[in-house]
């Protein structure tokens, strides 16, 4: 056989393979979801790829299939993809959205994308990049040209990554959400006309279409918020709705008198805040609601089916009249059917058994759990006092304290420092504290102020020629409600002592903690001083584990360069999840930044299961 014949046969083989690949269809028509022309019910679960280590994506998606689901929904967080102004990351680790979508397709799941630009999701600033706050002419979530121009850049960048992964191009993406829970926001922002709100949401839809999103678009809101949130020509879905007749009535009103009907966020669990008890949702109630949906052909998306973890500084916060700030936990377990560490729960088993009775497609076996280990106590052999690090740093000097945003820092900590030539004492007031401050006079801790507890005032006694240090932590920008527009961090109003604004020669030292702090030496561990600890340990075998932080105060932990997130002794969370994929056989390094240091530590220990203590 000559080379030309071989070449022709090879070309024919490749062509036949290409034509043999089935290209599926999905549409919203005749009041139904139709896949390849056949009416289907969507049984979806929400999982955010940013909250789960990339090596675990496939395991978690297999868990979803084994629970009986046929789709996965995921938020895309703008500030997670644009890591700095004009710097985009769609390739590394958890940022690789294309890989996540492809794995979902390989595991037999349809994909629903929720790109925002506003996400909420108990995520820092609801997914918005913090630097949007620097532009005083930009008004987020509004029909504002500067904001919409920024949204256009984001949407186009994202579309470049997912356009060919839509079902219209052979991929698994069947639907895309336009904005998110906008009707609820409209109700809160009565200072803006409904016409302006509608112009904004229509503009977001237009940007998505112009970017090449050609699968069906949908909106999601509470049933009482469709007036402000529904977009003409877009499927409305309801969040948290268990009254099926009310769901149908709301959808019919804004969708030509017919379905399909979908609860885009059904809550089998709920979110948790620092200083409050863990929220729980009963398995019996979840099964009852889901069975009602299954019997009445109502599609649903479990928010969350698997919550994952707010690693690093990604957790957001809520706002209430009782608490100016309700910061979200590091754990995003959510009391979900698949636990934070990917384990089967009784809720998982109950939903799996229910779905197996109703679905026509096969439900695969449950994948094996990732191994769990307990590490012997790790000795912390090196410590550095953060207050001493400023001796080797160049500060920003200003007449008054500046915000994180003014200092071009998004997250972490800032130390505000000032020397006093004359003594002063009385009441120290930092009404503009955002969010948590530890106060030192000449290196001695004298108070802690805390926006979560609405504590902005303390007594102070500053001798002559003394130094006042205020270490301020950003506990996460508000991610929900009208207060989202007031999200500057640091100290945003004058520092006041005895009614007098303290001005002149404020020095500000930036500690973004975006990377593991480097300890060049070990120093005396001073009680009450913010201290960086470090220790090393060796492993012969690796597995998932949990750091037990209940004897510590408040801070963050790095392991092998990965920021596991915050711990805080007020609870309810007392352990930090440490994934196996971030450990190494051989040498490992753990670094802890302890802000309070009221109980200087010598070692850190692990446990084989999360400690879910209620608030003490």
C-alpha cells in the first residue's frame, strides 16, 4: 500500500470519527427544558471550582453523579479570575475553569454557569474586584458607564474561555445566568428607579450575547422579587421556593404563562458566620421538598451540594442591624450533602436513595473517600514578632490613616503607627474601623476593637514619646445587600482620642499576607504581640487532615505556601481543613500568623475529623 493510499485512509478514519461524535442540543421551548428534543428535568448541584482544590474536582463531580444528579452549577468569581488590575488567570490551579468544565463533561454532567458579574455566594465582595472601589465615578451593580465598561472586559475575557464549551459548540454548558438575585437588590435600592435597574440588567444580558453566549439565559430571584429581577426574553427561576404553586404563578407571570419551572437555589443547608452557631437543615425536610419537585416536574439546583472551603482571604461577610459585619467562616461546609472534605453524609445517602427511585438514567457507585491521616504534633521552632518587622520596612506616611484601597492593598492586614511627643489618655474611638483592630502602646497590647461585635471604643493611656500601633485586619468585604456599595477597608474615618482627631505623621505598613511570610530569624515570643510561627515536619504518607486550632486565638495558617484561611477562637469553627494534595511526602512547612498571641504556642496538632463545636 503506497503512502498516498495510507494518507487517504487515515483522513477518512479521522473524518468518520469526527462525524460520529454526537452534538447534543438543549433548549427552553414549549414550557420545558429539552435535551436532544426530549423533555428533561434538571437535577443539579452547586459546586464552586474556586473553593475546591483542582486535584479534587473529579472526585467531587463523581460524588455528585453518584448522588443521582445530572448537572453541576458553578459561580465564576470575577475577582478570582482577574487577580490584579488587568492580570487574568484562567490557567493555574483552581483558576482553570476550562478544565473544570471538561471534567464535568467527562463525568456525564451538564453544566450551568453563573458568571455574575455579581455572584454573592458568601465570597469576598460578591466576586467584584476590590479595586473597582478606587474609581469614585464607578457605581457597582448599576447602569453606570464606567462599571458596565469594566463588566464588558470581564465578560469578554470569560467568554473567550467558555464560548466553545457551550452545548451549541459541542460542550456541556446548557445555560448561563444573567446577573444574580438582582430583584432582591432592586427592592433594597429604592433610591434608584426601576427603569434604571431594568436598563442595567438588560445591558448585562446584551454584553453576554455580544460576547458569544448563545445558550439559554436565565435569572434567579426570590419569588417576591421577579418584578425587578426578571429580564425580557429570559427564563426566570426562583430561589429557596418550596411552594410549587407560588413558583409556577411567579414564573408564568414573567414567562408567557408557562414554564419550565426551576428552583435555581434550593437550600439543603445554610451559611455560617463567626461568633454564631452552626446552621443546620434537617435531612427529612430536604427529602420531602425534593420529592415534591420530582413528582411535579420541577427542576432544581442544590445550593450547595458541596460547599468546599474559603481558602485564603476569599470569604465574604453579611451586614445586619445587630452586627455591622457578619464575617463568613473559612469552612463553606454549608451542611451540604457532600461535606467540606468530600465525605458522604446521611443527607447524601437520603438524596441518593430518593433520586434512584425517580431518575431513568443509571446512578453510579460512590467513589472511595480520600484517605485521612493524623500528623504527629508539629514543633514550632521559629517565631518573629510582626511589630519588629516594621524596622526593615518603608512605610507610607500621611496626615491621616488611609484605607486599604488608597494603599493599593486588597486583603490582609495594615499596621497604622504613630508616635506621640506629649502624653494623652482617655477614650480612643475608631468609628471607621474596618474590621478588626489590635491596639498596642509601646509594643504592649492594650485592647482589641471589633466591627463584628460593634466595638469601636476603648480606654487608652499613651505616655510621652510613646508609639501607638493599630493592627487592622480586613475580615472580608460585604457580599450581599445594599451595603455592598460601602466596602472600603482599614480605617476609613479619623482616629479620635477624647474627641480630638489625631492627625499628622501616621505611618502605614502593609502586610497583605498574599504569600507565606519569610522568617529570616527567630526571636523571643512575646505574649500579646502579633507573632509569626513556623515549623517543619516530614511525612512518609499523605492524606487529608484537619488542623486543631481551638487553643489558638485568631489568625491564618499556611502549609507549603497554601493559605488555608482564618481561624478564630470565638467559633463555631475550631479546625482547618488541610487537603492531601497540598501535602508532600518528605519535608513540609507550616506557618501560622497569630494576631492575639495571648497564649504563646509551641506546637500544632491535627485531628482526623473536623471539630464542629457549637459556640461556647
